[in-house]
C-alpha cells in the first residue's frame, strides 16, 4: 500500500498539494490505505466490511459496504478517537490563537477551523509535526463545485435560482481576503498565506465538518468525512464516552453489499447545500429557515 512511501517524500508531496489546483482522484484513492492504518494505529477502528472509494465517474468519494459483505443495524462502522478530531481548540497553540481571535469574528468558527487545518498542514510540510499527514493527503485538492470558487457567469446563473446568493458569496470571499491578508506572514503557520489557500481550507471546513455537540463548533473527523448526504440516511454519527468522547459512525439499518453509507448533513434547503457543500438535491422540500 501507499503507507510504504517515506515520510520525506510525503512531506514534499504535501507542500506541493496547496499549489495543485487540478483534482486528482487517483491521489486521494492511493492515500486511503495509509489513512486507515493511521486511524487504527491511533486507537481508532474501521469496520473490515466497509471502504472509501469514488462514488461515481465525476463525483467525489463516498463510504460503501464492500462487495460480498454486509453490516448489521446498530454496528459501529468507524470509531475516531478524540486525538484524531481536528478542531480549532485542539491544534492551534495559544500564540496563534491570539492572532486569529483578533482577526476573525467569534461566530466564524468555520474560518477558524480552516486556519487550524492550514496550521497542521504547514507544520507537516516543515516536518515539525507529521501527525496529520495521512488525513491531509486524503482531502480533495480542488473544490471547484463550491460557489466561492465560481466564476462570474456561473454565479449569475446561481443568482437566478437563488436570489441573494451572489452577495452571500461575495461577502464570504471578502472576509477570506481580509483574514488572509491580515494574517499572512504574521506567524510561521501563515507564511505566504494566500486567499486561494484559505478559501480551499474554508471549503474543506464548510463541506466536511460535523458538530459532535450542538453547543460546540464543528470539527473534522478523518475517514468519517467521506460519508455523503441523504435526507433519509442509513447511518449516523454519535458520541461515545463522556469526558473526551470518541466519534462513532453507526449503521441505522441493515446494509447490504455495495450499498453507499450516508449521513444527514441537516434539514437544509438547496441554497445552503450549494453554498456550503457544493451540491443541490432535486425535489428538496426543505425551505430556508
């Protein structure tokens, strides 16, 4: 598997990652064995009957039951221990924290999470912390389906369907520009920070984060974040344990071979799904709250 690649090569590959805009599904695919190994060697669990793979020709990745296998209702399919929950509080040191708190409004937890992701990326590429390398390598390089990356003409088309969406997108991009220019080079973590790089990390934060606790900000759960959305999902994420809980992905019904494992991202209308996740669902009955 790809876990044999030396850490030096992987660090070089990682620093190149931010400058790569073209989507490379092959790279994500080849990172999955080392991601699973990293999770299990850190005390996590991935059920032997499930796998992460590309969902369709032009689609991203998803979680599936393997051919010839099945999963019973109530079975735990993935366990991610607390030390592998990528959250702002956990990975950002006090010095960086103070810088970020000065520049980012308190309620913009998604921008804070994006900056935390960039912090672990930089320390990994400099070789100071390799802890998160397997996770970083599993993330998509391109998020062109998100409106913050849309060109003017496609934003105009979105505006026809969702009046007001373009001003929301323009506002988000303006805030990302402000934050990236004020934080660039203020700390080793933010050396050469560009708006494009922050926008990539912000897109990862909005499209892949989950809230384990309704009172707490969103965080990133490696491997679990391959799970796609369905309003009638066959799996759910739950906390297990009290003081510092693990996150578990649990089957809500019996799952048969090759079935895709889905979770519900929330009762969201299409505008919100498009803004934060980059997709719409035909026949979506949910209306803007």
